[in-house]
């Protein structure tokens, strides 16, 4: 077998593989034996019919096609070994043609993993973010939420309003049929909580005891096969109650929290809010920085790689929807998407994920970032703890499946991300630096333990499967 290689793009190679007549004859013999086992040929036991009989029955063209298909995995493996190419996705057969002497030539498109020699300059790059500040009214709202958790309900002589509670019986009708999953009896519902069916809260505004209201709604996700169905809600209001909030005093604070005074509780609420806002600002900073850098990255992604990433994204989404009992058509209807828009979104996400990965790997190579043994050991130990396995057992499983390289790549990209985030600068609208350091609690720890810069793991699913033993179970089956 002889292989020639030519460039078909920056990250694509076209392999022309020459299979001589002798190799093709061997493949035809193997294909004939396989077909004779599958076909019922009069006068011959399964697998015992001569090649000439099989060829006469299925036709020379079919036998030749079967022979090429059967030989293809070995041919591709040998061609890749000869050329020392490492494909990013499964090589694609582009064409088959006959040559003199009974031989054939196969054309294979091999897509390589993209790499860049230079990355956009990120050191000192300024990224505008919203300044994480906490207003007094935000603290007051948090305090009111806490008061609401300890509120008492008392009868109300005014129509129901947002924050009030209504005791209701709800019947969901699909024509004349009652949908039990969307119906409820003696449900104490907080008006404005939007915790049941979209449209219910609007129907309950201004209600009084004894009143009956009804109207059309569309059932959202979470209602199984009924999701996306338009039904009529019929609501009987049995009672309306309002919340009586407790008075905020040092004594009340001491009773309901770990704090002793109103001032201590207020300061803790302010600190927690600031921590959340800093987290949002950090995510905003990361997202905008990566968007800028990936847009500036000079990179043409191969279509085969984009298609593979889209397929993986769609598979993951379909799996999650299946777990929730939702098919794709209902998902599109519920989310208000058409098929073209859905595919466009999947493609956009795939392109961004790929460009981000290439960017981070380019940063890692440029900055000569490596993965130390203790970093791998720590990551494996963490995975093993979550999966309930020993570190030694999981390490061996990762090595055997090749997922150790995937895990190492995840660590490297995370370190590269930290490098560019530390080198860039967050600023406000006026260009002044913004401190995105996480708030420090009284015990010296950050408010959000374990929080940090986030980077999507390209191999997270496969690594987690290996950690949990899922891949082994699927293989055993």
C-alpha cells in the first residue's frame, strides 16, 4: 500500500492511498466470506459458499464495494501511521477510482487539530465592565426577603396583590380533558412568585375570596408530554392572605440568624451582595476578553471540525432533553425557536468553543505553560472523590482510556486562561481600574470558596464518564 499526501487547507490533508490488485483480491475474499454468512445460498451452509457464487449472486460492483468498506479501517490506520498524521475527527472518504492493473486509489480527507503560532496581544488589554457596587435599597430588599421567610399570614380585606398569598384550587383543561399534572387543590400560592405556570400570577392579581377566574396558558418545560400544550386554567379562589413581616430588632436578628445585631446582619448582607456582584463582573470580564481575543484570532476552522463539534453539542442537548422527557420539536416550540435559528445557534456556539480552545492552547504554547505531576494528581484525586473511587484505580482507568491526555489538556487551558485574565485589566466606563478581587470574609476565606475563573472543559463529559465507570459499563453491555 502506497500513500501520497497533499495539502487541502491550513489544517486539512488529502491522502491518496493506492491499493494494489493483490491487496484488493484479499479484501474481496474476506468480503465474500462475510456475505456468505449473511446470505441464504441454496446448496451451501452459511459461510461456505465460494467467492464466485457470492459474486454472481450480489454482483461484482457490490462485492468490490463491500471489500473496500471492510478494508477501509485498516487502510486508514496504515495511511495515518505512514504519514504520521493525528486527525482531529474521523477521516472522510472523498472518492474511489480504478487504476490500471485492477488496483484502486482511495482519497481520504484528514482534518488536523488547528494550532496558531501567534495569539492576539492580551497583556495590559483593557476590558470595560460594570463596577460591582451595592446600593442601600438592594440591602433593604435582601433584608425584606429574610423577613418574608419568618412572616406570618393574616386574613386580608383587600384584593390580592403581588406578595400576597391565595388559597386556590386549579383545574387545567385540554378541551374537556383535565390534566392532573397541571391541576392542584388547596394550593397556597404566592402571587408574583412565578413558581407554577406562566400566566397564573397575572390571573390572580386583584382576586377576592370566592372569585372564579379562567384563561388560556401554555404549559412550560417540566410537564412531560404536555409541555407546550395550550390549556385553559380555571381557578377558584378560596382565601386571600397577606404577609405580616416581623419588626427588625437586635432581638429578632439574634433569634433567626448567627448575628447578634441588626448592624452585623446588614453588613453581612452587603458583603454577600458584593461578592455576588464581583462574581458577575468577573464572568463579564472573562466573556468580553475571550470574545475580543477570539475575534482577533487569525484562524479558519475546517468545516469537518465544526460539524463534529455541532454534533457533540446537539448530542449533549438531546440527552438532557431526553432525561426531562422532552423531544426536540417541543423544545423548539417552548423556547420559541425555529429549526434554522436553532441550527445557527448550535453552529455559533461550536465555532466559539473551538476558537476559544485554539486560543488557549496557543497561549499555553507561547507562554510555555506545562502541567505538573502534582496538578494531575490533584485533579485525579478530586475526580476520584466525587466518583467514590480510589485515586489509584481512577488513574489507571484514565491512562487505559487515554483520558489522562484530555484531563491534562483541560488543566493546561485553565492555566492559560488564568494567564490572560491576570494580564488583562478590568476598567469602568471612564477607564479607571476595577478591583475584581473576591471579598474576604471574617475568617479570612473568600466569600465564594473555590470560585475562580471558569473555562469550559472540552473533555469533561468523557473524563467524568471514565471517573464514574460509565464507559466501562457501556462497553460491558
